[in-house]
C-alpha cells in the first residue's frame, strides 16, 4: 500500500509564483527550489522565509549556495528538520516517516530522475536532493518535489534512485517534523521582519567588491577550460548571485504587499542585480565558446552600485 503525505498530481500541479516562467532565474538551486514547492504544497508561504537572502557572500571561488536556514523554517512554520538515520533500506525509512506525516528529503543521483531529461537523466551522474511525499514500494513508485515542480518516477528509475543492489554508503536524508502551528497573517509578517533584522546584522561587508577582485583570475581559468566547466562556473557564480537577488526582490515585494513602505528602490535594485548577472552569464558563455573575452567593467559597476542600492535602505530601515 502506498504511503502518501499529500494528495497531489504532477499533471495538475501549479508551481509557486517564485517559479513563474517569466522570471530571470526560473530555477535557483535544487534545495531552495524543492523547499519553495514543498512549503507551497503544505499551504505555507515560502516568500516569508526569504530574509536570509541578505546574507549572501562571495566565498572566493563562488557565491554562497543559498539555502533556507532550518532555524527559520522552525521559527516561521513550526517545522523541525532533523537528520534521518539510515540503517535499513532507504525506501523503507521513507515509507515509515511518510506514514507518520513527515516529508523526507533525500540525496539522490539525478541520472535516475526523469524530470532532468535533457540534462542529467540517463546521461550524467550528479548529486541532488528531492523531497519525497509519496512512495509505493511494491509498485516501485516515488512521488517527489524537485526543482520547480512535483513529479513521479517508477520502475527502473525507482531501482536506480534507491540503489536496489548492494551499496557501501547510504545517502544523507532528513525528515520534516511538525512541532507547532505555523504563523499566519500579521503574525507571520512580524516574525519574518524579525528574521530580516537578525540576518541584516549578519550581512557580509561587500561581496561584490570581493568578487570583482577575484574576477580576473576567473577569466584566466575560463579561457583555458571547456564549456562543460563554464556551465558549472555559471551555476555557482552568476546564477547563484542573480537568483538570490531576484528572490530578495520578491521578498521585499511581499513585504510591500503586506504594509511595509519605501521599498521600491531596493526592489528595483535587486532586479537590476538579477538582470546584470544574467547578462554577464550570457556574455561569458559567448566568450568561452569563442575563446575571446571582452571588458566587463560596465556590468561589474552595475552590480556594485545596485548591490548598495538594494542593501543600504534595508539596513537603514530594519537593522
């Protein structure tokens, strides 16, 4: 018998507005994207959980792989995310937790995920995380959130995801346990603003300046590498920065819709950061393909000034 947390269908699933097709970055990273859709499916508002985006830093070779802090999910929605110890079959543990009303996050190989057709499915072995919300072990079927939507897989893909052959290492898994009722309405906005104040105090000094200082060395590497390397670079540098700031802009718009004032300038600046990152990614892709690099100072200037225009008013208002 299937264990099912949510009664949903891939054919009728409508993604959250954060995954609307007209956004600069429809996909951000697998962890953020699956949580957006999982929270949406649980009737919760993922926009309220985006204050952490103000803390993104440049880490020397990449921008922070931004994630919902687990303590924020607990503070806003009463959800406790805990590690799930695996000592039997992974699918058996998932079934047990789903029967207890708990979603399970599990690291899997995207080689076996049909929703990655055209990128990883059947082509490339790469680690990603899915949120399992239904499983039927006898029928070899799994329902899961991944990237921007809800999907099902079955048969050989089920066997591949769960390594139904001898294996030496179990995947990392988490389960989501309801500890208390979620905040809603005005209380949710106030709780979110409290998180924003906390995260603003943790913000980095100037990540764009740090990135700009390292950028010439990035160009040197890109000039000698393949397009495959560029795609990995693009995911971890311009995409993470751009997607993070598009998310921050959406969060600020949510605050404005809920009574917060004087945010239009910051919202516009966030969108400019997002668009500039997309332009930088396109220009670098052409340069790597042609092995001919140009001058990127105008885009880097735009990133630097827009970052300040986005963060400065937020610090003045909320920090």
